[in-house]
């Protein structure tokens, strides 16, 4: 589904974050991108989202090089992604409203988009229907992320990109949302790419894990983690071993 | 702020005024009761017309200022390169007290409402421009990126992000400028007009020496300012409910 080919990217007046980097993601896979601060993992996500563009090489999704954000890709950020002046319901409707605003032009909205702003089933599924009329400032961090997930899933994406979405949440809320995200990704048949600096999160969320190190990243370091996504994986020895393995691999990078 | 607290404050101010007028005991400071009587009489004798003339000038200035300054502020807030060009000019012009331009504006625009509206417009324009620009520029890139990722281009960003984000800045600018606008309105209405509360106050205070009527004009001008202030408050509750809720 995603092909990163000979990607080189550098911010102006800075050394490259990626140099001649190649990577591939198949449809329906759940990936975690793990690395320390400054390794380029958020940059990689923004490249996949079509929000920044390679200096050379290309990022292809479904065979098409990205030249702008793709209507079928959903992006969820750590925080600040919700409109503070809109209620939970209005925030959840935002993607649909934007698509209705442009109409099915194939650029901002898929060509088969049917104008609608119905998000109630998503509010119910995410357990935030009772908060529909609250503003983001009135709800907890976990509830805000549930709203962001509802907003993203309401536009029926096939690719879900998440940038440290749960890092500011307390442990029980974080674990609950990790499980919910995996369930939803499986239900909707989504390709999931989550960027994180937390080893435990990468081990839980990523069936495949891409390790990034000190830039420039040239070769992808990939670790398979087949247990991720299975019930109670968090309680297994395999999970603990994976965490240990990831820690030692990160330290070696 | 509760209505009860406002009423109580008004009562205290009236009592202080009454005490001051008794202590001074001169025609130049009549009691509030006397002014109230004259105020009611004057309402039927042209005060309403003066009030409406002033109200029109302020409202027209506000409307024009919002119409021109809010989009300009949004554009400068969105575009770093344009802001780099215009910021030095705004930096130099913003602190210039616009009231000193009254004679110049009168010379250029002559008599009638236009110069008076223009001078208040200038004050409001810069206030709204600067606040809206700063508000638009302060929008977190994460917010813009997440909305862009939902398919928003420039037009949708404007409609769904910049426009609602600028509303509080416009209302704050209006609230901050009401006092100055009314003060400048007074100065502007001293020249080349026979309508408006500024003219009415000056005529009664300096020419007719009818002090109760002059105070009735002062009260009317204060009510104009208060009414606008309450109006902005009401708009804020209606248009930016999230600010009240959080």
C-alpha cells in the first residue's frame, strides 16, 4: 500500500533526516515506528500524510505519489488536534463537513463521497455520545483523543496515521485507548502506523516495528512482533521479551 | 458579572454623585435627580436625535473596521512573508494617537459623517488588525495540520479554522476600543456638525451654559458606551460560547 522509495528529506539548513531511505507497508498491517526524540519518526509520519514532501525520492500510496494530504488517510496527533471552539459532536463532524464543503472532487474528498454529517454511531462506539455538547476544554485528555479518533474514522479512512497519540495520558486511559485502537483498526480493516517513543506502546501496537535512530536514517531496521494485537498480549512473556529486545536494539542504534 | 452587582455599583456611583453635588453646591455640578429630570425632558427635545447620530457613527465605524481589518489580520496572520512586509508599517502606525488626526481628516474629508466615521474607523482598524493577526498567527501548527489532514485546503481552513478563531480577537478588540472610540467621537463631533452627543454636550456646556442638559448629554454618551459594551458582551456569549464554558 505504501512505498517509500529512495527518500531523502532535510529541513532547511539542517542535515538530512532520511537519506536514500526505502520502506514498504502492506495493506492492513499494523506498524509502530519507534525511536528517540529527534530521530525523524514524526517527520516520516508527516511525509506519509502528505503534509511535508521529500527533497528527493518519493512516497507512494496505492501507487500514487503523494502531492497533498490524501482524503482516505486519517491523521491523529498527540494533542491540539481538536478545534477548541467546536463541541465534541462538531469536532467529530469536521472531516465530513470539510468534504461536504468541497463536494466529491477526488482531491479534498473521495469521488464517491456522499454528503453526510452523521457521526452518532461513532460517538457511541467511542463512548463519548454523552459528551457530544461539551467543548474540548471541558473533557479529559482521553476523551479528547476518543473525539479525534471518532472524527478520523467518520471519514472512513483506509490508512490511520497516529503521532504519539496517547503519550500525555495516564496509564489506564492509555492502555484502554491502545486496545480500542487495535480493535477499531481490525474492525475497519485499516492500515495502522503509530509513531511512538515508548517501547511498551510499540510492542503492544505494532505487529511490525520500524526502528529509527540518529539521523540520517538510511536503512530501515524492522522487527516482527506477531503477538501484537492478540488478547492479553500485555501479560505474556513474549511481550516482556519484545520490550527487552526493543530496548537493547534501540541502545545499539 | 451579575446584574445585581452592576446595579449596586450604579447605585453607589449615583450616591457619590449626589454627595459630591451637595458638597460642591454649584450649578456646574447638579444633582443626579435634577439631571434625570432634564434627561427625560431633553429626550423629547432632540437628545434622541443626537444619540442616534452618534450611535450611527460608532456602529458604522465598527462595521467598516471589522469588514476591512478582520480579513487583513487573517491574511497577515496566515502569511509570514506578507506580515514581514506590513508589520513594520503597523508597528509605526499603531501607537500614533489617531485623535490628533481629527483636523487632518476633517480637512481632507470635509463636513458630514464621513470624517467622523473615518477617525473612529482608524482606531478600531488597527486594534482589530493587530489582535486578529496575532490570533491567526498563534494557531498551533498541529491544529492546522490535523485539519489539513482531513482534506482542508486554504478555503476550508479559512472557513473552519481561521474565521472562528478570529472571532474572540475581533470582540476583544471592540471591547478594548469602545472607550477610546466614544472619546474620539466626542472630539470629532465638536467640529463641523450640528448633530451628535459631542456637539450637544459642548453646546450646552460651553455656549448655553445649561449644565443639567450638558450632564444629560454626558449620561447619554455614557449610556451609549455602556450599551455598546453590553452589546459586545452579548455577542461574545452568543458567538463564542466555548470561552464561557471553559
